[in-house]
C-alpha cells in the first residue's frame, strides 16, 4: 500500500513535468522562469480588467440605446474627449507592460559569468552533450548521447516519452551557459521549468544561460518540427548539489580513462 510520504514525494517529483490536462505553468526552477510567470500574471490582470470594462460598456450601450429605451436615434457622430481617452489609455497600459517585459527579455539573454559550459547538439532524433570544461587524461572532454527510453523498456515510475538513457547532470545555485547547435535540421532545446527555449540551427551557435535554484529532475522536449520522430526527442536534466555534481564528474572522468 502506498504510504503518505511516498505519495507526497511522488507528487512533488511530478510537478516538474507535464501533467494530463495541464493548463498552467510548471513550477519554476530558475529566476528567469519566476519572472516569466510573474509577468504573465501581471498581463493577465490588465487583460481581465480591460475585458470586464469593455464588456460592461458594450452591455450598457445595448441596453441604453436599445429601441425600447431610445426611440429617437441619436445624432452623435463623434466624441472628441472619449476618442482621446481610448487612445491615451491603451498607450499608457502598453507602456506599463513594456517596462517589465524589456527587463525580462534582457535577463533571458544575459550570460552572467558562467561557471560551467555545456554544448548541446541536436540530431535526428536524439541529443548529444559535451562538458567542455573537463578533460580526461587523453585530453577528451566528457560527452555522451541521450536517447529516449522506449516504452517497453520503461521501469515503474518512469515517464513515457520523457525518460532518457543518459541524463544531463547540473549543480544547483550555479550559473550554467548552454551552447546549442544542430548537426542536421532545425531543432529546439526547451525546458519549461527553466524558462529556456533556444533553437538549434545547423552551422550556427546559439547560447542561453540558467541558474537552477533547487534540486530535482526536469523534463523538456524538442519544440521545433524536425521530422517523423520529432516527438521522441526528450530532454532530462537532473539538478543535484555541488558535492554530488563533483562526484558525478569525477566518476565520468574515471570511466573515460578506464576505457582508453
């Protein structure tokens, strides 16, 4: 029987992946994603207020100027004051929205003194990763391919279409730069909980950055149509403590040296 603690941690783990009939955002794991969600809420506030106001005005016009209440048609052809108000008011609202949106766009593109750089290469239909900051004795950097685990090979608790054979391991509270490209066609490296979505273009390097705030397992997928198996290119990031990250890197280097 599933106890309360097991159920609690199962639910917590699933908050960083898509859920059936999900309408809202996944839980944010980076400052950028927190900013995106806050900005969304701010814009929705203005949308609701404006929508209610327009609905009220339309309803009042339909009642006040109906044939029953206004048998004599009005001769009004323009209202200068009203026209000035409905021109200036939207412009003012757009200015209010523009200020935080520009700040958010700047923070999404800003690369803050990264401690780790990872190169991501999209293929049909898998991802390759390279930790270029670490080299084994033979001078080769840590690199591996990441394929989706077929449904028939999934273990209990694994997520269908999202689990991979090799997860990307990253430390929390560390600035990470991700350099993204493609070996064949257009791909897109996207992780909703991080607020990261960057195109992988053949012959071009794009970069993004992130700073993960909490440990966990985060899922994403290729977000650019890239062929028949486009839906089978999941991304899986495991965020761990810095100590566990150092241990993982050390084990990868030792494994690479043993295989030489």
